[in-house]
């Protein structure tokens, strides 16, 4: 009998490198991939349909759960679309807070990506290093919103509340000496801005540490250089955005090309790759960690110097304060109506896009004048990237499929929404 070399294998959905419920059907010739067919539909959450059955302001929490690694950036796209239809002016302080948290979210996303991508390819230490820094930024999410992941912090007209003056602290414990406790709480003595300032000061050294481990590492380069090469022209045709597009050498970034909020006032650079391979996309994302750190620093300096409101004073859209609500009948009615019925949005359509850590995250909203969307369509960056999977892995080895899934930075909540 002749030996059969061609066979079809299932990669995922329970594979540790599939990043969610991705099912890849791979046609192999020995160890070489001849065809890759990504199957989605195993997670389907119907986010868009659910949002059409709820008042506008009650769907913000659904956005967090799309790409559950870049929570506030998802909210931002949705909230911007509502604000476009409503014609609401957002206070400048709220815009700075949004930009600051967008960049904190970008750092969170890239740290998660770097740790998981490293783990997939065999650099186990990266996962532990990246989560060390992620923990601090998760505490910032918790300080402003009360929850570590699904924040629901951005609201049409501003943000939920101003930045807190205190940070959560580590408590005394039988397993922690007083000296250790003091050292853990040292950066937490002041406000959230003090804590973030301390983080921004030490973070560049952490990025240097990641680069020492990976950038010139022979094994890392063997696993990523010339793997999954996409030319600039093809990247545009495939609908790439974010680091996937910039890794191929195209300097497209919505923060520069179509500035929203206060990005036009920020000083930062757009890292761009040369070869369009996994290694270039790695370098682009690592450089973005440094640039995001720069933007957060600029926001901290501005926010320290400029107090002010963080929510629109139109109580048809933003709730009155608890104090007003408990002492004034009109405010109580506003509060009750806002949280039961929401607000009606003028009939029309709007598309708002933000530079999400993974690419262009857009929300297309159609209103028929009611208090809930007539139609909501989400443009998730990961969906376009996943459609290029076959093209990126053909001719590569099975082990390179893992590197390509990692470099695409896929989170299935937004792909199979």
C-alpha cells in the first residue's frame, strides 16, 4: 500500500493556541498546510440583535464583552456613534480621560497579546512578565468603574464619574510581612493619577525587559521571521487595519488620519513595519506599548492641571448626581426615566470608528427616532483578519499556524459577535 500523506485535521476549537472557539480545518500534505478553512459560529452571541431590543444606554455593557481584552475601546466606538446622532458636546476633561483610558486599554491588550503569543511559540516567561504589569492597569479599571474588566465607564456625553482620589490598597495578611506590604502600597498612597504616573515611569524599563528576552532571541526569530508575509497592497485588499496593516508598511492610524476626541493635540509616532511578517507585527506592537505610554503621560499632566466636569449637564442624557436625585423631585424623575426608558435618538444613521488595539473598530447605528437602535452593525477588526488565515498559512508548517493565529491577535468575542 502507498503511504497516504494528504489528510485533513481539526485545529481547535479547544486547542490552547486557538484563542477562543476558533475551529480551523487544515488540509495537510505531511507537515505542510495546503488549505486552511476557519469556521466561526461556535460562540455566536447575537450582540447586534440584542442591542436592538434594549434602550441605547443599556447596551454599553454588551460592548465590553465583544473583545474582552480591550473593553473600554469597544465602548468608545459605540458611545461615539450615539453622540454623533444626538449631537452632544463632551466636556474636554472627559475627552482626555477617554483618551487616557483608550491608551491604558491598548497597553492591556498588547500585554495580553505578547504574553499569549509568547506562550504559544514557547517563550513561557513572557506570560508571567506581562501579567505582572497588566495587574496594575486592571487596578486602574477597578478604581474608576468598580470592576476589573467590563467597566461600562464611557457614557454618551462623557464618562461615568471623575477619577478617584484614592487607590485600592493591599490589606495586611498572615502571609505578607509589614515591609512587603509597605512596598506594595507605596505607589497607592495618592490618587489614581499618581498611581498611573508611577506606572508610566517604570513601564519603559519593563518593555526593555520583554525586548531583551525576545527581539534578538534566535528561536523567536526562527519562529516569526518570514512567517505569514502579507504585502502592503494585499493587506489593503484584505481589509486589514491596526498593527496588521502597519506591520505591512502602511502608516494608517485613525488617531492621526481621522483624529477623534483630543488625539490631534497628542504628540506620538506611528510605528510601521517593513516586511509584513510575524516578526514585524511583533515589533510594531512592542513600539506601540512605548507610544501609548507617552500618550498616557501627556493626559496625566493635562488632567492634573485642568479640573472640570466629566459629563454633559443635559439631564435627558446624563443622570443627575445622587445628591441632586435625593433632594430634588425633578432630578428623581430624570433619573428614573433615564434608567428605565433611556432617551430617544433622532432618526438617522451614523458610523463612528476608533483605533482599537486590534485595528479599526467601527459601529454603524441606524435610529428610527425610538429609544432603541433600529439597526446596529459592528465592524470588528478581527473578522477581516481571520478571513486571511488561508492565505497567510498556505505552504507553511503546522507549527507556523500557531504563530499566525498569534500574530493576528484574535479574540473571538468580536469575531463571532
